């Protein structure tokens, strides 16, 4: 197993700092830290700026503003994630939710629910709030370079009632939780390389993970879009839960893989256009199909 001692030590020190500060101050420190990282990221920021300008059709100046906002946002999100167990008791005060009845309706089908989301806004707080509301929450665990970070993420989630399933899309574990009529949260905005379905993402072809869509087709589970975004100038957040997605011409969602992938990407693209400064422009989303834009 790999270890990155310097990064691990820095994260542990920062976590202790976040826990020692008032919530709003810790989030503010995170924003400052995130934007500082952006200032020293040189070529990475330039690639993100170019990506943003092309995908959104904005000027270089506006794209730079969006990218630095993104760095600040993810610095805030790191502080918030470290503080999640401490804030869990009052998470209903931090996150306002609309459309929770859509999850109840989807669970009533009895075949499990896939929550469709993306690396935008504050998805970890959204999952924790749903767990606190009594919904059986599971989330896919992304494997980090240092195994200790992977374990730490899973531990923080578990402390808030969200179970992490393996590393990557653990198909067996995913199927088991869905067959028990539980909820599986999946972030669908990453490059699936040669294993994905090519589908427009912000207007450009992108390799899109097919696994979650195939699960929906195989098990007949509902796919419910959920987006949690940060309210401007505040530590509060808004979570919107949409009705379950329908397939083409009355078919179950996922019956037509291409249609389903296009629909998912269209929804996520809409979220990004609404709050571009809360998406991860530093990630090469189109690497497999369109280079680095």
C-alpha cells in the first residue's frame, strides 16, 4: 500500500486546525488556502482556465475568475468535510433541502435508488443530511494515492451514517445495497477512459461511466438527480432533489444506454452552468475523447 507521509501529515495538521476553529472561520480559512493553492498551481490553473473558457464559451478573464473561485470552493469543502462529524448534529440548519419526497417515492418502488450527483457544491453534506433524515445511504469510495486518506474519508462518512462501498465501483457491494432497497450515491462526472460511453458533457464528447446506468437497467432501480450547492456569501447550502429519471418512450431508465448517458450529462452540465465556480475545472474531464480542450 502506498503512503505519502508529507501530504498525510499536512492533512492531519489541517484537520486539527479546522476542528479547533469556529465553523465559519474554518471555512473562510479553507477558501483562503484553496485560492492560495490556485495561485501557485501555474500550468494546472492555465489548463483549467482554457478548459473552462472553451466549455462555457466565456472570455479568458471570466474563465480565470471561475477557476480561482473553484479552488476557493474546494478549499472550503475540505474544511467542511473535516468538520462534518462535529456539525452533524446541526446539519439540518446548514443544509436546506427541497424535493425529499422524490427519494421516498423512488424507494417505494422497492428496487433501490441511485442518487446521481457530481463533484459540484457540497455533496458530502448532502449525503450526511439524507442519512440523518433516516435514508439508508451508501457512497462509492474513490481510491486515494495514500491508503490512509481513503480510510479516513470512509471513517468520516461512517460517523455520519454514510457507508462507503469499496474502492471505485464495487459492483457486488453496489448490487447488494440496491437489492436491499438502499440508496447508492454516485458522482458521474469523471473520465471513464476506454470503458465509458461517449456522451456530450458541456457540449464536448466525454467518456462517461457506464456502470451506474447498467446497474439501473439490470436491477430496475430508480435514478434520482441530487445537487447540493453553496449559498453565496454564507456557510449554508441548498440541496435540490429531482424526480426519478424516465427512459425514452416509456422504457425504464437505462434501457437505452446512450440516451441515459446523454440525459445524465445534460443534467450535470446544467448544474455546472448555474454555479460554475463550484465545479472541479482542475480535473481533465475530456482527456480521453477531446484531449484537454
